[in-house]
């Protein structure tokens, strides 16, 4: 397949923010894509080479890319850097420079998607002393034969700056329309994606075998299952009203991990489907003898503990393990316990459709408890008093609150719903909740914050439109240490223009890719003519905003942006605090 077809599709998608248009461009692209490369096309659309859990990264720096452009075009590096400063986009700068080259040489030859993908994959795998020189050689070989537009998008793929505003839901909509003729079949694709976490694989199956092939998707060992999520509640009475008799578990303040064990081999995935095995060598070492199974998939909370007292430590202590070097030292400094709460697969059988009560019974038989491995404490609660008593026990044990789970419901991979509820101690503040919000923009600081970001623009997630809607600015609760850390984290997420998935009337000094999640609390939720969260739901021409928001000190690196607090959650909190009702049909 000619790469120009893909580059033209990228160009069209960059020019619109409308989801229907993006979907239609994708449908056209998929219909014109040979089945044997549609997997790679889907990965490239996501700015990846392989699914997230395989951890394949290009790792090409701007300086190296500039050297490759210089080698390919014969243009001095200083001139390329000047063009980059003028345009603000290295891909665009390369297209301008190569346009001048092609006007004089006319030597460009057609290149294919297959060649581009294979070259990018070779670059990603390069290591060692000569790797930088080889990367320059491979990049130059592509640019030598690329048209200016092709070069622009090759550079964007290399640098990880392809910003199409396309999320998994849009890709699944387009695949469903292209290969089944009906967007309604998206639910089947979503299930396949939820149990495999590999959208490229799903695309290949529906292209080759149709919707029938997608229906056959099953759990596979060492391919992570997308985690089930919980709705929020703020009182014991709300739990009883929604669930009645249910299971209550301690909600621990740790990192949610999915542990795959097969024949002694252990692979660990995070909540965001990242392979984090290297951060937990202690789990890899101890789990095979602590689990009574030859092949199984379990979910747990890894929690940092005080080795002397055995007390749980805050989540941020655990994040000290997330380092490139000195992991063994960090493991010694920050010991953990592994607290299992669910089993998804056991001895060749999926347990996703099995009721919670049966899964819990199976879990307790599988886990051989000791000081390192245990099951999360659980009791059956029948009334508000039961919940309140267990909540107090949880908090006194150093936990955040409770997870409440319906006894007779299956595990809904990748879904957020009322089958699981969470009740946290923070829910008893004025707002009744803490919120996990996405950092979409920032404003430069003044005074002692000069040279750093002083205030951040935050957004909630709108599941219906697959967008991030502004909900507040927050500038309180940040220590100098946190401001420095956020500046470093966000430096790789700065964009020249606002991402199409960001819905904000407010203009920030800097825009970011909507990826980083932080936790905030606030005094209340109010109507806002400026912010876009839940726009027009409560009142026409008004959204919802947080009043007096404050950063709690939690940077949620383990959460994907799509797992942030949703507009529906915000609406529920607003409705609860105001004791009002509204037309849910508008949601």
C-alpha cells in the first residue's frame, strides 16, 4: 500500500475536529487498506508500533531527527532549526525543506506503508554504541524517497507528535462500519478489545473473518484484560439503595496490578495496560509459590508498607519504584504487600462471566496467604450500619475506604458501572468526593513560580463525545517540589495547538496532550458559563465547574485519561449536593 494514501488520510484528519468526519475518513482508509497490513495501520493511527503492553517505543529525539533531515536534504542544521522555530512543528519544517529539494532534483520515488512501518520498527529495536548513527541512516533513507507530505508524517510518527484526535472508540466505530456495515456492532469489537487490549489484532480479525471472528475473542495469557471500573457513591445509604446486600472490600491506596502466572512465568500489568514487571521483581520471585495454580490471571493492589510496623504507606511512596535505574535498591527501600481481590482466568477457563461471589470463593482457594501475599479483607454487608462499621475498620487500617460489589454480577472488562461502587473517606468533605481530572493546559506562574507553571487547566471526561471538557483551573495545593515534577512530566506533552479532543472555551498559555491525571478536591460544584463539563445538561448555555479546587498531592500516573472522572460522575455529585433533579435524557 502506498504510504501517500495514509499520509493523505492523516492530512484530512488533522484538518477537522468533528468526530463524524474523522470516523468517515477512517472508514474510507480501512476500506482501501489490504487486510494483511490493517493491524499496522491501526497501530500507526494510535501513534504506536505495537500494543501498549508490549512497550515498543521509538525513542527518537528532535536533535537526531534534525540531523537526519540535514543528511537527506543537504540543508545546514541551523537552517532546519530556524525553520522549526518559525513553524513550531518539525514535521512541517521538514516538508518545507524537502519541497525545495524535490523542486530541483525530482528524485523522489514511491514508498509503501510496509516499508515505513518496518523501518520504524527497526529504529525502535536499535541499541548500543552505533544505534544513533543507524537511526539517522534509516530515517534519511525514508526521507530521501518521501514527498514533502509523506516526510511530514514520517517525522510526526518518529517523534510521537501525530495528533489526530482519534481515540479507540472512534477507531472501533469506523472498523464496525467498514467491515460489518453497522456501527451498532461496535459493542462486539469493544468486548474483543477489552479482553485482548490489542486494537490492531481486533482490526485484523474483523477485516479477515468479519464480525463472527470478533465474537470468538477469548482471554489469552500475557495479554492484559482491560480492568473493570467503579462508580462513586458518597454515603452508606446510597450503597444500600443501589445494591442492597453486597460485598464490601477494603479500598487500598496502592497500585492496581494484573498478575499473569503461567508455568512459573509472571508478567505484571498496570491499570493502564503497561507492562510493569520490572518494577516488581519481588512479585515475580514470590508469586509462583504463593498461588495454587499453574496458569491464572489475578487482580491485586500492590501497597507500600512500613517494614517495621506493617502499616500501609501512601500511594506516592510506591511510585519511588518507577525509576530507570536503581530498581533493586528501590525494592529494598519500599517493600510491599500484594493484596488480591479478583480472579479473571484460571486453569484454561475465563471467569469473566462468573458471578462475583463465585470468583471470590475461587480466589480464596488459590491464594496462600502470608506476610507478602493476602486477599483483600471482605465482608457481606446488609445495611448501613454494616457498611459504616467496615468503613471505619478500613480507614483505621490505613486504607482509603471501601469497594462495594454486587454478589451476583460478572466482571465487565473495560467498563465502568454500578456493579462496583467506591466509598472513600474523602467523600465526607464539603463536595463529598475527590475527582481525578486530566491536565489539558497551564498558565505561567508569577512571583516565586516564575519559570514554571503556576496554574493548571483541568478537564473531566465526556464518554459520549469522547472528549475532555474543561471543568476548572487549579493553583492551590502545589508545593515547589510538585510544581517542578509536573513541569518535567508535562514537558513531553506540550502541543502547538489544542488537541481536537479538548473542549474548552478558556485559552491557556500552554496546551498539553490530554494524558496526565491528577486528583483534586473542591468545596462544591457550580454552574459555569465558561467551562464545558456537562454543558447544557443542567441549564442551557451552562456547564459545571469546581469551586475552590485544590490539588491533593496525588499524581495518578497509573491512570489513563479515559479513566478520569466522567461528566456523569460530576453531574451526580452536583445533583446530590443540590438535591435537584434534571432531565437525564439530555445526558
